[in-house]
C-alpha cells in the first residue's frame, strides 16, 4: 500500500518520453503545490536524459521497472501506447503506486476489471486521464438535459478528428497497428463515450459502428458510430485521422441547438469554453462563456484531493463501461466490414452529416 507524508508534495514518475506529458503533467505541476515531477524513464536512457534536461526533471531512471521500484515515487503517470496500458498499470499497482493512466485505460473491458481488483487489493488509486471531465461545462449540459431547459433532447452528434497523414507512417507508432490499439476509434472514442456517459448514460438500446478500415495495416482511419436510446434519442460519432482538426459536440433539443466547439482547447493552456445556444423558435443566439481554465490543472487538482482523502475517486466501473462499449462497437464494425467489404452505408443505414 502506498504511504505518503502529507507535508510533502506527491512525487510523480513518468513512464516514457511522451509528447503529451509537458501539457498533461510537467507544465501543470508547476502551478500546483501538491505535486512535483520527480523522475522519468524510457526504453532509451540517452533519450530520457535529454528529455529530463529539456523539461527540468531532476531524476532519470534506467528503466520503467527501476522507476516503479523507487520509494521516492508516489504517483506513476502512464502515457504509453494503448496496448501497453494494462501491463504497466498493473505493474505500477503491484509496486504500490497510485496511477494516472491515459485513455483508454485498457484495450479490453475484462482488463479494466482486473486493474480495479488489483488496485483495491493494494489500496491505491487509479484515475483514467480523461481531462475533459474536469470542467463544469459538462455538468451544466447534464443539468440542461435533465431540466429540459430547451425541451426534450433529440440527438447528440460528436466529431473528433486529428489529421495524421498516412505518408508519415512510422513502424513504431501504435496508431498504425490495429493489434496495438491503433486506428482512430480506439484513440478518440473515450472522449465521446465519457461525454455521453455523463450527460445521458451509456445504456443504449442498440449500438452500431462502421469503417472502411482503409488506413495502413487496415486501421480505421475514419469511423462512424451510433447509439440509439429508449425514447428515440440518438448519439452519433464521427472520428477521423484524415479530416482537419475538429472537436465539437452538437445537441439538438426541441427548442434549441447547442454547440460546444473546440472543446479540447483547454488542454493547451488557460482557454475559455464557449457553449453556443441557438433558440430555434425565437431565431436568437446566446453564448455561455466559461472562465479560462486548463483541463490538466483541473485534473491534477482533482487527483490531489482524491489522494488527500477529501474527495471520492471516479469509480473504475465508469472506465469498464466505456471500454465495454468501445469493444462492442469496434467488433461490430469489424464484423460488418469482413462480411460486406466496401459497404457504403453508415450506422442506421443513413449518411451521418456533421456541420
């Protein structure tokens, strides 16, 4: 079990020299007294040394195992490739460390159950790093739906796209390998599923998925998914590695259309979130503007409160539900593609349009 002197900051060890860690850990930690970035390890010691020098990380470990074995590490941050999440999360737990693990927590739902079981046995906390959930706009959208502020919810559409040119193929990049959790859906769907889970729950009557799997190594380079709920509410998703960068939620109500554009912006600094509400009956528009915030700072504040015992952690049952839904949709899309290659219809048999 992890023990910690509450008078000292929690010391974070980073596995891997990732490009996201400066945004998610290293820079935010400088704003927060409860944490310090203590050390880094990678499979290349020279690379670790250069990374530590660049980002002013005081300690370099010769290997992941050496970092986990260090009594000076309280929290392990794991931004490794998707297929490595389960292995190193379990190893960190066995070493008695708290874990902040990038999404998806694992590639298969039963692996999340195992992680949850081991974390309880060791008495450590595990948090899936879905930073978007640490901001009040999501709760406000949830309340808007529940209160029927603009009438009943009819549909939610989400688009998440990052342009990754196939010409930039790299043999060691997991995104180009389906067996390693590559492709756009597994890489992006956690954000969509977390939002849907938050605002209406992940208990659809039916689910569907579709991709041509036309990326390198038959990865899904563009993916459509759909959830159908009792009462007729639909949730649609478009993810892509070949479309221009976009991160938008659209919600259609009886009396309004609501749009949250650029919802990843607060990953990169203190940025505002703007929720645009178009009143369809009056023909007027209003904006709900949130003060500039940084998702990653908010996420680490939340983790500090959890570790300090002043706040309940997010239950890993939520991660399990997301990964189980991800598995079901992905497997359905794979099956449809194998049975009917080249099929052009989207989930539900209709083209999905995203404005």
